[in-house]
C-alpha cells in the first residue's frame, strides 16, 4: 500500500523537476520599459542650459521649465487669476526675481517628478498647503474651480508657446486635472 501511495508522489516530483529544468532552458524576452511622459518631453539627454551658461541640463527638464516659465508669464497677464500672485507680481515689478526663480524651480521639479523624471525631487509644500493662504503667505486667496480652469487654460497657452505636441499637452492635462481637489479649496 505504501508503494502505491509513493508512486503518484514520485511522478509529481519528477514532473516538477522536469518543468523547472525545462523552463530554465527557455529563452525569455525582457519586458520592454515603457517610456514615461518625461521621456517624451526629452528625457535624460543632456543639453546646454540657455539660462545658465556653461551648464548642462536634462532635455526633459529644460522642456518642462520652459513651459512652466511661459505659463507663469501667461498667468501674470491673466486677470482671471493673477490676483492670487500679488506677492510674486510685486517682487518682479520691483526687479526682485528670487520668488519667480523659486516658483519656477518648485513647479519644474514637481512636474518633472510627476512625469517620471528620476534625477529630480520635489521638496516643496503639498499641493493643498501650497494653495492655502493660511499655510502659504505667498498665495493671495483660495482657488475656486473657475480659477483652476483658468490655470489649465494658461498651462495650455504656455505649452503651445513652446510648441508642445497636443498629445503631450493632453497627458500633462490629465496630471494637472488629478490635482484639482487639492488645489480648489472653495
């Protein structure tokens, strides 16, 4: 009786060994790495940084920073939402670009990380805190849904100024839209 019970176990063990040994001889095809939105924006290829002579910057980051900077200028001219940035606008008007530089860097890092960059980090405020005047004195008033819609429109204008293709603008738009609940606080 014991020999009969052991026979099926032996067959299972041999089958398992053959399966393992045969499967280890199979060639496997590596799974292709899916390109990130950051890769589509230029990725990690190094290019000259026009804002900082003699330095190199990732092409993806430069593209993002260019769109961010253009968007900040579009927002500055947009009477629908520029009232939220009176501190920044006052500084720039007085010739102080430190707030602009910091905002550009924070937003560029935020978007770079959000689009898949590996060499950048975002260390700024959470989106909720960044848009809450009680926690961010540089923010003048809480944003409404209409303000957010105006912001999205301004980002599209900034992206178009930099000739970003429509499919990339749409992808960026999806990321921005996912933040609506954190930004809109009224």
